C-alpha cells in the first residue's frame, strides 16, 4: 500500500481535514454575508461530528482485527466516511446553481471523493462495509437537515 494513498485517504479525510474544509465553507458563507446559511452549516456540521462520536461511544464497536493499518478509537460509524460524504453532499448541493456541465462535474467529483474515502477505509482494513455505510447515513441525515431548513427558510446559499 503506497504512502501517498494512505496520506490522501487518511490524513486529508481526517478530523483535521474535515475541520479545515468545513471552516473554509463557513468562511465562504460568512464572506457572502449569508449569516443564516452559515449558522445552519455550523450547526449541522457540529451535529454530524458530535453524533458520529456519540454513536461510536454508544456502540463501542472494535475495529476489524488483523488490519494492515492500525487506527485508534471505535469503528462504528466510520468518521472518515461520514466527513467525506457530508462535505461531498454539501458541495453537490451548493453546485446546483451552476450550469449543467459544471454542476455534473461537481457531482462526479463529490461522488468520487466520498466513495474513494469509503473504499479506502475498507482497503486499509480499519472498517467494515456496514461501518462505512453507517458513516454515510449520518452524513445524509445532517445534510438533509441543512437542505430542509435552508429550503424552508428561503436562504438557498449561492455557489461556494
């Protein structure tokens, strides 16, 4: 397993990477003076991160044995998969303001990113498919909350 692969799919999709990208999205919304969308994004981002951690602590599922890469903490749900899917779905939602070719390009990149992270967690042996899908489900829930609240209040964010 190459060190570049491990770097790209473990470090960049880590908690720190999630926080940096989320911070940039939040900053973008604030600079556009879209304070309601920024506040909602902050709340759903915190909700996604905290609920993932609470689920890990509640279920206390150990990581798969004999993994080629060792990872700390509980495995269910996958935090990497949750973070990747959350950011990918948010980017795809924000891309809805673009023309079709650009929008579809964003959709493909977002899907590739989220699926690539999930596959990397399986390939690295630190999660099972159920754990990855559970991470995706947490992300879908929180982005759904964001979209529902944004659409309900009429504050659809401009492209990021």
